[in-house]
């Protein structure tokens, strides 16, 4: 992997100015940059949406179609926990207490993921090298979907605007089956980490033990309790994960895979044109910033600009600091990309996939 270097030249001192203004906001209002009772109560709600339908399905006699609806409801809760609890916690912004962040960050294990892998892929690779091919794995969908103009074009990409949405739902089910094992092998081999490099043996043990516990809870427990064939249990399991994966994938795509966002490449020496903070502005977009429900459910991930510049600030503050960020970007004549509605962002995303599906030759 080529070593990259962000520009250190920010003559106008954009990030210094912005950081100073945001710090002043928290100081003047005497509030912490981490979560508060609003976030903690929302966490309780999201865990309830995840576990209560599952518990009802195990204990209440109901027709099979109703059990399927319970599985889908748990999938919605799974996405909610991922975006509102796990995400903030593993960015160390859920609480000012490290042990709380660690505990809540461990919620990824019930979503089929792994803390070490997620922190490397998301906190290190995605947040540092956003939208840079070969470095940001979030824009690498293999050969099946072409997210970047720098990726090789294949004939199948002509249809990607139609079939991509069907593949988006496979995100978390892939975590459960293969992704974590492949990522851990790759990351440990490359000695990647978020913070101190961990003990490889310990990480492999954690991965195996948590996967066993995960399968025992979501698959073997229903098999033991419900009088259903194994394949029907697996349909419910798949429906839950497909629902969660679809929600999580769409939220990410609308933030980075849209016409406005850039896909920059470094020069031969690995140098990039912008500083890290300004790079985030060129590669990230907000959507539906004033929609209270979307902001609430997605854990503020519709405010991706604010999140990428200030990943250690809890999402409950994004709505407030967005005004500061936007005013500062305007002042420094820098981009601030956003789509006023989710519908506009969705249309832009799939139109972008259509254009990326055209043979560049």
C-alpha cells in the first residue's frame, strides 16, 4: 500500500479557525462534546427495538408471517444500535468515561461485527483516507459494483444502478460469515491498529468466541425454542440482517458515493492536494440535514461533513455545530456539500451509479 501524505499547507488556516469556533461553542454553552441523557435514552430505545421483537417472537405464539415481521423489526433495531450506540462508542464520543465507550462499543458483537476490525476499517482507513481508492475499503465493492471512476469498468456495470440496491442488504450478513475473518488476517498481517497494536492471539480468540456467542444467540436459541424447521429460522435470520444491511449501506452511500463528492488520487510520491480537514469537505456530503426523524434514527450520520471533521464529537451535537461549519466553509470559499432531502440524495446516488456504469472508453 502506497504511503500517503496530506498537504500541510493551509494558508488561510481553515481548520484552526473552525476548531477554535467549535471549541468556543462547547465552552460557552458549558456542555461536553460527548453524549448526554438524550443519547443514553435513545440507546435504550434502539436496544429495545432490537431485542423486544426477538423476545416476543420466542415467547408468544404467532403465525409465521408475524415472526418474519418481528425479524424485520429487529433488523431495524440492529441498524439503529449500530448507528446510534456502536458508532459513537467506538469513536469514543458516546461518553466521557472510557469504560462506558468500551462497553457500548462492544455492542458490535451482537451485530455480527468485531471491534478491532471496525476501528481499523472505519476509524483509520475510512476516516483518514476518505474516498481514496486502494486505501478506503468502504468504496471497494470488489468487481460487482463500480463506486469509483478509477476502478476497472466491466460490462455488468451497465446494470449496476438496478442491482446494487439488492446487494446493499448483504453488508452485515457478510460480517457474520466471512468479512471479519478476512479483515483480521489482513489487518494483523499489515500491523494496522487504532491505537496500540493488539496481541494477535488475543484478537483471534475474541473473534472466535464472540462469533460462537453470536450464532448461539441469534440462530441456535430460536432453533431450540421455536417449533420451526431450520430453514425457516434461517429465513428470519437473513431477513433481520438484510434489513439492517440495507439501511446501513444506503446511509453510507448517500454520504460518499454521490456526484458532488470527489475521488482524489495521490501523485506518484503519495502526495495529496489538500490538508486532511479540507479533504473531508471534498469527499463527503450531508443529506436531509433538517429532517429530525432521519437525524434521530441515523445517529446524525446524515451530517457526515460534521462527523468527518469532528469524529470525536457525539452526533447529538451535529445539528448545532453544522451552522458553524457551514458558515466557516463559506467564509473560506470551501465546499459544503449537502442534499436537502433524502429523496434527492437517493436519486443523485443511483444516477451517479448509472454514469459510473457507462464505458469510460
